[in-house]
């Protein structure tokens, strides 16, 4: 089959698609992966096409503030989304496909699938469009509304309305086809972490996380440094991925101080700039690096402090490591609540009111979750979400 994978966003939005592309390519499919620029994901050996959008630059320009995003909508957000919406349409025309597998940010995917006569598979790294009474749509309200939870899923239609102009441009490029409905919605989420709602349609599939097969490029020197550090004692890892809003030095300092009080060392992953440590607080018990594989780090640390991105949250559970989640925006509060509900994370911490005392209390609470994390980890690790997703795509 010719598969066209379309994704947009930060690293956590690209990594699952790269894992699926590798598995599909390994199994003999002709795969094109359309991606944003500078995601930081290893794409070696894959046939990729650039959308011409740089989400790292967009975040650098406005941070993660919704208010700032609205202020910069015309100058930053709209051009980025135009690149995604129209760029994906051009890639579709250039490459063709029997099946289109698309991230929800690629709003033109239904038009692309219709123009190509391809099956469309929608992908949601977090539930946002499939209504259920069991929980509100991620990124909407932070509390259960009971029977009214279903209403929160109407928010997803707002994005299409905001980018009507760009969608119309993509449709003209494609020849004006009527958008095609998705054959199925694939959610790269473990059902061990998020039990399937009883009121979901049969077309919604919790496949399990999409993770690689270990054939990606490896930074052997960097990995050796991290591995040597992790062998020297119990460790707390601190990293916030692409989240860079606020004071990264203050965040890193709070967790370094709290870890030291408990005799723990700290591995700080800068990511896109969300965590760092002031020079005066560094020492032999602190290692600061730009980044490292979660699958390498999380199994070897005692607590994982992170922002609660979908991929990061599931990687911590898969490793059997308890979490401290400091959510910033969007779906991250959803994952913070979900991990806490599974008994594998401390209560979420507010990034705006982060202190050494609060960081320390959360580390203590997470350490008390170790038994439950150790029980759940092997169950999640045994899942083959990537393979399950590919089976569903192949079945059409």
C-alpha cells in the first residue's frame, strides 16, 4: 500500500508518526511522512516531505501562552497553519496514497483523501473529537461535567472555522473535492492508562502507544554519559519537552534543591528550553543535557518530572516510573489527571506556584506510587500499539 502520513506540531506530535512510518516501511509499504521542520525527531531512513512549518520557531516567538498566541495569530499562527494545511495538500498531490493517516492539526486531510480516492484514518494523541459522557474533551475544562461532558467535544470544530480561508485554498488546489469522512480514528494510547469509554463508536480504536523498534540513530557518546550518571545513585529526571514558557532556571532550581534534600541526584533535560539549572546550583549530583531518549532515561530514574505530553506521559508509565506532572497547556492537564487516577503520579503541580517545598512534596508523593507504577509498567510495555495501528490501516 501507498501510505501518506501527515503530522504537525512539536516533537511529541511527530515521534508516533515516525514510529508508524518505520513499522509500515519495514513491512513493505510505500510510505511518505509529511512533517514540520526542526522537530528534533530522528527521521533517518524515512521518505519525508517538509510541510514548510516550524513549530519550534512559532513557540520561540510566542511561548505557550494562549493570550500571546491570539495576539500573534495573524503574524505567527496563521502562516504556520497555512503551511500545514496547504503544504499537506501539495504533498498529497505530489505523492498520492491508498491511505491517508493524519494528525488533527492537518485540517485539509479529509480533502486530500477525497482527491486521492484514499481511505482516511484520523489520529488523536488525546481524545478531543469523539464525544463521551465519561470525561470532557482534553484541553477544555479541568473537571468532570457528568452528562454534559459530551458538549465539550464541540470545541474541536472551532479550529476549522478559524482557518476557513486556508482550507478553501487547499480545496482549490486539490480540485474542490468534498471532504471524506474518516474510516476510523486511531488513538495511540494504552487502554491500560485510559480505559475505553463504553459510549464510543466501534470506529474508535485505542491501539496502545506508537513506539519505535529501536532501529533509530543513536548518540552513543551522549547515551554513555547519561548512563554513567544514572548508575551513580537514585535520580529524579526533570524535562518539559517543547514547553519553554516562564523561568526555566527557577523550575530547575526548585527540583534540584528538593532532590538534594532527599539525597537524590537530578538529570535535567533542557528540551526546547523549559528547564535549566543556575551555575551556582550545579555539582556532581546534577547533569544538564539538551535531551535524551525517554525509553533510555525513564526506566533508570526513580521519578520522572515532566509536562504531561501524551508521548512523555505514556513513556513514563511504560518504564514503570512514577511521575510528577507540571502541566502547561492543552491536553497536559488531562494527562496529569489521568496518570494520577491510575495511581502512578503525584497530584499535578502548578508551574506558576512552583516552590522547593511543593516540588519536594510531589517527589515524596510520587515515590509512594512506585509499587503501582511497577505493576502497570510491564502491562503497557507489552502492548504493540504500532503494530495494531498498522493492522487496522491494512484492513481498511
